[in-house]
C-alpha cells in the first residue's frame, strides 16, 4: 500500500511540474529585458491573446501596447515580431530562437498571432 501511495505521489509531482506557468500580461514587464533575453514573455502570451489582442484592434494600438519592434510589410499584410527566447549555446550565434508574431491586414487590422520556433 505504501508503494502505491509513493507511485501516485511521484506521478502527481510529474504532472504538476510539467504544467506550463501562465502569468497575467504586464506591459512594463513585457518591455523589460532580463539580462540578454525576454524569456518571461512566453508566459504572458496566453493572457495577451485572450484579453488584449481582440479582433479589430489596430496596428498602432498593438504597437503602443507591446512596444515598437521589428516589423515586416508587404502589399497585403503587416507583421510585428517580438523576441521571446534566444539560446546561444556556447557560441555567439543563436542556436535556437522563439519569436511571437502578430499579423495585420494591409489596412492595419489585427488578423492573428503565431509563435515561430
């Protein structure tokens, strides 16, 4: 019986530790760089998508909310890109990156988001 409780306890700990931590979006924290990266941003994305990036929001509003950053424009779309994570390994060149991308129509209306990894 004691062995069964131990196994259940270990499995419970594994499930709890695998759960991804989510935090509320905070504009000041989003814009703050920790040492060399923005690794805290990833935990804010769910709240950001659910409560801030609503259909119809305009490019300028999102840029004001998240800060100006790298953007890409084409004839039919606009894209804002925000660094989430960069792993340099043991080199000066990145070996892994994660980028939060916010897409807009050419007339600056929010379309969707994605994470490039």
